[in-house]
């Protein structure tokens, strides 16, 4: 794991804020195509946050 505990905590906080924002967006604009875009956004952000490893 790279980075400090503070950096990791702030990263998780930012991801949570993104999820809340997108959740509010889909709650007030319930469209199927928007849901697909939001799903792709969450998957890409989650991949980048949890699975992607930067080059050494």
C-alpha cells in the first residue's frame, strides 16, 4: 500500500462524496441511460482507486 493513512482516508472520503453526489443525481433524474453512465463512472473510479497499481 502506497501513501499515508491520511492520504488513503481522504481518498476514500472523496470516493464516498462522489457516490453520494451520483446517488442524488440518479434519485432526481431517473433515466436508464444516465444510470449506465453513472455505473460506468463508479466502476472506473473504483478500479482506479482499489485495483490500479501505479508503475514503479
